[in-house]
C-alpha cells in the first residue's frame, strides 16, 4: 500500500458544534479538543474526522458552485427516510435538489457541508452474479 487514508478535516466556523453533530449522527467518539480552533472524532479503526475553525468561513452553496463544496462524505444507512429525519433533528438541512433520491439523499450538515446518505449496495461482483449492475 502506497498510502492509507487516516483523517479527513472539514473547515467550519464552530469546530465543537460540528464535532457534536457528527458524534451524534455517527456514534464516533470525540477524540480531540485542543482548543476552540479544532475538534475531532476517531473511530475504532483509527479513522479521524477533524473540524477546524476558519475565520470568515463561508458554507458551500450546493448545488451551484458559487462557493464550491470541495469534498463531500458518504454514509451508508439502513433507511434513508429515518436517517434523514434523525439528522434534521440534530440540525442538518435537506436541500430541494436531490439528483437520485431513489439511491441516495443529499444532506447539509449544520456548517453547510453537503454529504450523502446511501443504502448499502452489494459488491459489484455480487451484483454481476445476480444479473444486476
């Protein structure tokens, strides 16, 4: 292996608030809170999700690109409607534009970062064996 992904860090205005949102949404424990400038979560496999304060932070303007999203996260869920409702209760919003609502749901975290909820799909080789693609 040339490289192993170990961390993803999102810019935001309030690192602790965004860390709390993702902690409640995923159950991943809070791992780092060095000060008001940075907070993070670390899962059991060591993957780190960080949140750093940026002065003058402007949230992405998805789906237009006036302020580009730069990256987004995808999360598998068992039920799109239930997961979406739970995240909205935690402070997320759901934009009107939903490119493939039958396969995934675009949600915006409290800092405006778009992320997707998806229903797990079988691996490609299992789909090929069953005749699906």
